[in-house]
C-alpha cells in the first residue's frame, strides 16, 4: 500500500503543474507608454473681453484676481440713452388703442350690415317693398370689410412695435460686457470714466481648471496617438521636487487632436491632450512630460492539442 502511494506522487505533481499552467493560460503583454518630452502647457479657457459699443465706462464690477461667474457683468458702458429708448419702445409696443378702435368699428359695421339685410328679408317675406336700397347694403359691407383690414393693420403695427422693442433691448445688452465662463479676472484694461471704442479690450479672464498639453509624436509611435487615447502628464523632476508628495501624482487626460500634417525635418506629428488641472499645478508656459498609454493585447496560451495540430491521434471514442 505504501509503495502505491509513493508511485502516485509524481503523477499528482504533474497534474498540479498542469493546473497552474492552465491558470496562467490567459495573460496580457506588459503595458508600456510612449513618452514625449518637452511638451508645452497652454490654457484652453483664456479670453480677452472687448466692448461692443463706443462710449464711457460707467462701472467696473470686478477687480483683478477676483472670481467671476459665467454670464456675469464685468464692465458696463454708460447706457442711459439706450434705457430711455427701450422704455419708449416698450410703451409704444403696449399701445393697442388703434386695434381696439378697429375692432369696435368692425363690430358696428357688421351689425349695421346685418340689420339692413334682415330688414329687406323681412319685407320680402311679407310681400312688401324692400326698405333699403342695394347700394346702401353694399356700402355697409364695404365699411365692415374696411374695419377688418384696419384690425389686421393694427395687429401688424403692434407686432412691428414689439419687434422694435426687442431690438432695442438687444442693443441695451451690448452695453454690458459679460464673462464667457467661470474664471478669474487677471487684467482690467479700462477704468470707470475712461472712453472706450468698439472692439477695445476691457478685461481678461482665465480659467485654469483644464489645460492643453501640446507635444510631438515620432512617426514610429504615431499609430498610438489616437483621439480619445489616455495620457499621463507630469512635470519634470526639477519642478516635481517643489511639490508636496500628494501633488506629485500624474495628471490623467485624453488626446483631443492629432494633426493631419507631419513635420518633414524631425518627422514628428503635433498632438493636443486635454487634462484636468488640479490645484493649478500645471501652469501655462511650463514644460511637461506626457506619456501615451498603449493598449495591451491579451495573449491566450494554446493547449497541448492545439500546439500539436494534426499530429494528435484521435482516441477510440472519437473514431
């Protein structure tokens, strides 16, 4: 009995090794990244606000360094005349006297025409002579039609007045220079009381929540630089030494642009990646290192029968 157990031991070891090999049959190729040096950090949300009107600066709502919300007014141009024009336009648009008068005239003309027609119909039923001449009935019908046209004209005039009021309101809004996104006011070009012309810059707003990383990929690695590919961005070692340990983690982002033209001399292609910029660590103007993640392809180990191919003899049951 002991000898039988000992003889089975090599077989058990063989089965265990085969099972371990089966567990490792599906594995991936080692992941790697394409490294790009000396990438440039630029801002995505960076705008210089300009005035759409010529006039005098009436108010500057923010100071340099203050946070501003999207669609908030940053600078106001003197708008007293525009406000007066809007008030007059709205007053005119709300006047419906002509329309009300035309409706009353139409109602009276219709009533007069109906009375004349009814009088003739009643007289005709009784066999008497018609009391109203046809020409008078035609004149009453013409007056009713004219009153109907007056109603349409009055409604058209009111519609034009409302459109004019809307145009005046739109013109009034051009006296306010609004922020285009949430950000920080980094520069104010005009002060209260200064003259401003159409197109003159009045303020600068920057948002550093996201930045663009510009790099150049060698042609040999261009196949990995696809829109939507994941990238990892970090600062060079010299800048990393200035950060706290918790801030040294790489920034994750995605490639948003791959140029369709390559540089003929150094045989590289320009790409952009968009990265969320926590704590404003990636400052515009600095250089960064960007790594493109290369997708891994799973490798499946073949079984002994697959490796043998046609050399494997079928069993008795298979025959």
